[in-house]
């Protein structure tokens, strides 16, 4: 009996996938403030509630996320779940959500936006925010579990990113379309804009020139919208033209898409990520505007309502996580620690466990606020199939207490990348052996990237003790 139990335990261990970053990650971002009382247990608790209340098992290993109408699922919800489960390290759930997504794609390879239960299309064609979140989640999954298993996360991520580029970015303008079948300069949704993701997509697919243009256009549209409509703080409208003006095509949306309501409310979160991950100046400016609107104009997080005209007057009456949490994320770039701390506490104390949108977004916001929504290192490095044979490059000792010696061809460029994704050392080699001193760096997993002049590269992982 003991032998049988031992064998069963061994099989369980052997079948458990290796994971690069167990939860909690507890990252400290390279930019911005962190809440003094942040606690990854808050993220864990919110995740557990989200999973219990909104995840439903389908057949054949699939999972779905229940929408406001619990009999239906939207692509946005699947993608939110993919982000959460990837960062949480919940591989079984992640795989099941991604398989559900793929079961319901249209001819362009993007998920039909609304599904009845476990199958049956209720709303055709894509919603771009879902594709963006799903693609980033696949990159995180590739970082967490690599791509040698039954699902090749890397190939799937690249395929989805290509679909977004070809079908959900307007040709020649770099304006993000809100879906694969409509929109662009005539109508777009600023709350879909995810410039941090675009930078990650560019690095991951060696297509940074294109994706940096999409990121730049996002800020152009946002700033146009704020300027043209004389907006208070960072209160973008739900929908607009690329010019920033209100869109004549937004008549079917609440108030013609002219207010800062449930679409626009996600914008401060998405833009804050670009500041925290990359230190982008425009993201910093927007985050501070949004945070100061709450701190100064409203008198603090406790006074937030669920809707505003762009002039800053309240149109909503409820105080909920969708709005509070996004502004709390903005406060990470707002330069006022007391306000961030109060915003974090406000979000933590909101209890809306049965509200799909409010609680799902609360969980995502809390992951970011606690250092568990981070830029994965594989999105800072080239992922092409390398021409350089890995056997030509060696690195030792590994693990190391301080110094590493790299054997690589002369005239290679060596870059050392920290656990947070920052390049902390870079040099051109003038011999086949190069020693690098990392004695002043914190313990952790570092990546060493060796590139040649043709931009071919390989990477090695080194553990600093």
C-alpha cells in the first residue's frame, strides 16, 4: 500500500508543470508608487471569489466565464480569465479558457464576442479588447510554462497578435479598431487601448516598429479626445473618432458614447500599466491627471461615482470597483502616497462578489496593485528561431554568487536583463570570453541575451544567489 501511495505521489509531482513565477510574484515595478498596505492575500481572496462565482466547467476540458446574464459568456470575460489564471499560475483553468476561446473563433481567428453557454454563437465577430488581453495572457503562459506541452502558447500568441495586426488595427493609420469588422478612425474605444501590451507584442514578435506606432496613436487619440472636449482630468469618452470628436456612429451606446462611463472607466488601468512597466512619459502624464481628478476635484476615492460627463460633473450614482480600482491604479503614477493608500483601502473594502464586471475588474486591478500583473521577461527578448547554435555559447558558474563568465563569439552584444525586465548591463564583446560582475544586484533569475549584428540572438537564464 505504501508503495502504491508513493507511486501515485510521484506521478502527481511528475505531471505538475514547471512554473517560472509562482504566485504571489510580489513584484516592485520599475516606475511609480506601491500601496503601503498592499498584500497579495487580497489578490488571492479576490481571485478565489471570482473563480468560484464566475467560472463554469464545460465538456472536454473547457471552461467559460459567466457574464451578467450567467447563461452567456463574452470574449472579454474569457480574456480577463486568461490574464488572471496565467498570472495566478492556474494552468488547468488557463488551458480550458483558451480552448473555449479557440472553439468559438470566426474566419479571422478572433473569438465571436458572445456565446450561449458552452457553445452557440449569440454575437458574431470580435471585440478587440478581448484579443489584446488574450494575446498578452498567452505571452504570460509561455513565460510561465513554456510551449512544449499540448498547447504551444508561443505559436498561438504570435498567431493571435498577427490577427490583431491584420484585422483590428486600421490600415495605414495605426488606429485600434474596436472589432475586426468595424471601426477605426470613424469610431474607436479608448478603453481598449493597451500601449504596454503593444510594446510587449513588438518585442515578442520582432515587430516593434509597427506596434510602437499603434502605441503612439493611442496617446494621440486620447489627448485629442481630452483636448477637443475640454475634459477634466483624464476623463475620456466611452467612444470617439480618432480626431477626438464624438462619433456619429456611437448612437447605439449609452449617451452616444460621450460620457466617461463603463467603457471608458478601464482606461486609467490600461494606461497605468504602460507607466509601471515602461516608464512611458505620456502614461505618467495621463495617470497623474486621472489621479489628481479624484484626489483634488472629488476630494478622494470615497467620493467616486460610476459615471461622469467629460467636464467632470457626476452622471452616475454608485460607488463600485470598476471605477474605484481603475483610479487606484492611476494613483500609482500620481505622486501622492497617502492618496494611493486610501484608494487601495477603498477598493479592498468594496464587496460585490456577484457582479461580473465589478468583481472581475477588482481582481485584475488588485493583481496590478499588489505586484502580480507584471511584464514577463519573454516579452523583453527576441523569440525568433535563432540561427546561432546554442552550443556556441556557454555561461558559468550558474547559479552564481556574483560574477558570471560568458563564452560567446567576438563582437557579440551581451545584455543582462533583471527580474523586473530592465536591461541592467550591456556591452560589446572584444574576445570570446567575457566576465560580468553582478555583485551589486539582488538575488533572483536573470536573463543574458547574446546578439549579433544581424539581430539574431539567443538567451540564457542565470540564477544569482
